[in-house]
């Protein structure tokens, strides 16, 4: 019988939040913060690449199933608004997610990577 080791969980910590990059589960001070699927995936995409500009076409590819028609700009704007609400991040004075108009978004909060077995 083969025994497989549990894969390592990838998590990041920033401010009072912790995010599991594999499940998109967000916690604030240990309590779960609910995010719908698309906002959760968008948040995970950004948090996994702190300090990097994530361009809108990359976001579209990550969030929208191929062949599915959606009003992409509206979908991304709604998703980023919900992420900011969950993180209590003001778009006018961002601490966590910065908008680069017509380009994309950047996760700007300092991130601590947590690796566990």
C-alpha cells in the first residue's frame, strides 16, 4: 500500500488577514471572511503575486471560462469591489490592492509566506 504525504499548504498573511492560496479561504483574526467564487479567485490571484502588476487580460483568463460570454469589465470591477469590501480597503487610499487604470491591479500589502506540512 502506498502512502502519500500531504501536500504543503500555501498561505499568506497580511495585516490581520490570512489567505489559503489553494482554497481561496480568507480569515481575519482567525474568523472566516466570506467571498463569492470570482472575488475569491481574483483575490488569490493578486495575493499570490505581491508587488506585481496583474494585467486585465491575465485576470480575464483566470476568471472567465473559455467560450463563456460575460461583460468582463463589469465582472472584474464588481469582483474587485467585493474583495475591497471584505478587506476594508479604500480604493481612494489603498493599503492592500492598488488599481493601475486600464492596466490591472497590484497587491501592495506586505506579505508573510506561511509554509506548513
